[in-house]
């Protein structure tokens, strides 16, 4: 089992390796993928529409 200090040193070395990469790679790592945003928004809209339809049918079926 790793101690806190060992994990901290490993995290710092990982951070240093990332900082040594080129600017292009750092930009790619820092960006959120556009497909993730697009599909995330699509899924949220579908869930909202489904909830609205369920509420509408439940209200008018009574």
C-alpha cells in the first residue's frame, strides 16, 4: 500500500511529464471533445422531452 508521500511524489512526476509535452499536446489534453458536448446535449434534450411526454400523458390520461 502506498503512503501519502509516495502518491504525492508520483502525482508530481506525472504533472511534470505532462508539462514537458508540446503546446499542441497540452491544448489537446485541455480541450473537451466536441462529440462529448454534442452527445451530452442530445441526451439531456431527449431525457427532457421524454419527461415532458410522460407528464403530458399522465395528466391527460386521468
